[in-house]
């Protein structure tokens, strides 16, 4: 036998869980030393509903990648402080 859950509680929990899941599913880190390129990518992906974060150096990108899980990292291979492949291997 099941007991009804008060609508206010169940609706709030379901909405919060759906929002958390959507945010996790759509998180993108954009790493490019060309700020204009990173900004355009961020703007266009944001218009499509993705949550984006940008980094312009390898050091910043590594800190951001370690601070929160991302679903996708768009990574420039030629950064001023580190090459993208080394950064990618460090982030794993």
C-alpha cells in the first residue's frame, strides 16, 4: 500500500533534483587563451542552454576542472603556459 506524499514536498524535491541533474548534464569548461574565441563559444553555448565557464590559462583551467566536475571540456592545445595535451593528462 502506498501513502500519498504531500504535493508541495514532492514537487519541490522533484524540481530541485531535475534542476541539479540538468545543471550537471550541461556543464562545459571552455579553455582558450584567445578571449574573444572563448567569449563567442560561451555566448553561443549559453544560448543553447549550456552552463559555461571559461579559462584563459592552463593553470586556471586545471583549478576549475578540479573544483567541479564538467561534462565537456573544450580545450585549446596551444596555451601560453602549458600545452593542452599536458593539461588534459593532468586533469584526469
